[in-house]
C-alpha cells in the first residue's frame, strides 16, 4: 500500500527526530511541510519544538527556515 505524505514525514521524524522543508522536498518531493506539521499537531496530537535555521543561498543572501523537532511522546 502506498504511504501518504503525512506517513512519510512522520516516519522521517521518528527515524531522525527532525525535518526541514528542504529535506522534505529533496527526500520526498513534498512541498507543503508546514501543512503536514499543522495536521500532525492539531489533528494527531504530536508536539514539536521549532528552531529557525539560517543559511546562505546560491546568491550569497541569508535565508531562514524552520527545523521541526518531534518531541518524545510519553508512554
């Protein structure tokens, strides 16, 4: 059975603990990471920490994006 985008992102979060929009695009072709994170938070009850990351783009300009970090669920 084919995995949904949400399932792919959740699997990545469980395996690696965090994800950025760049990783979701490069690894899975998913362009709307923030929408998936929103659903994981508000529908599925997952909790996240968010960190702003800053990098230099190909034009030498600073650009910022979020890194979503999955909080460990209590058993």
